[in-house]
C-alpha cells in the first residue's frame, strides 16, 4: 500500500490552501513526495469552477463585501460553490497513475468516502446520476450534503470535496449551488438535529479514503509537511 501523508491545516484562507496545493502537485508530479490528503476549513468564500455560469451567483459584490465573503475563480471542475466555517474541505493530492487512470472512478470513490462517513452517523447518503456529490432525502426532498470539484494534471489530483457538518446553510442562498435550481444544501447537524464537531468526522473521512484508495495514512503536522515540501522543491525545480 502507498503511504499518504494526512495533514489537517485547520482554518486557512482559500488562496493559501490553493497555493499550497499547487506546490504539492508539482512535487507529486516529480515524485518528490508521497500522496497527500489535506483537511481544512475555510473562511466564507464562493468559488467559481472552470464551467461556472456567473448567473448562478445571486449576490452582488456589495452584498458579498458586507457579509465578508470572498469570491475566487479556480481551475477545478464544476460550477459554483460555497465554503465556510463548519464545513470540512478535503484536498487529496494523489497520483492516479499509481492507483487507476480513471477520472470517473476517482470521483465516484470520493463520493463513496463521504457516503460511508455519513453512514457511520446513521445517515443514508447516495449518488444522483449526472449530479456530482452526495445527496440525502430530507422531508420528502432531495438535498445536497457534500460537493465535489476536482482538477487532474498528468494524473495528479487537486481540489476535492466539501462536506457540510455544521455549516451555516444561509450562505448557500447567495448562489445556486453547483448550478442546480431547486435543490438545497443540508448539513450533518441539520440531519441529526444535534451538534456535530468537525473532529468527529475527519477521522472517518481519513479512514475511508485510506481504505478505498488502498493508502496507508501517515499523520503529518503542517510543519512537517511544509518541511518535507521545502526539502523536495530543489529536485522539483531541477526536474
């Protein structure tokens, strides 16, 4: 089994996490580091994927400023989404050339990671054809519990998933999530009608990711990861 460095970045800005991903992707392409799985939580931010339709952004720039919500264009797939406190964002930096060269399989496996983590809480989540992410039945309606948007370059992955744990769902009213009209976002807390901490969920996501991708998790602090990355970068530059 391949080693995967597991690093919890904690609360980090979207731009800082994006910059770190770019460095990790370059190092992974060069074979200078192992696979990496980043877990984090972002301040309020709306991101636009490569296929985003700006009409799915419902709030004006003054409203976004008033609510302290940043807006970022990004190179992940998919449309528009929201990240914020109470949401676990997972960024796997994996070399699919060593696992399976199949983008569809990769996305379905990320969905399965979250489906299994939800099941650990007694929540039945499922896939919906042609709608990436995971969904649940709530009050007779279909609601989205987690979103996925990935980028793959030379079979190295970046970006990933956003799993709503205790997210303030009112912020999703600023957008049409993933460009799907008439579908609301939900959270684990809302479904369970109780408080849920991110620390309850992160180990489950890590466990299922390791299991499903046949990776051996290696817990690594942010400081250790950055030191490993800095050590690898001279070989990345020379390659």
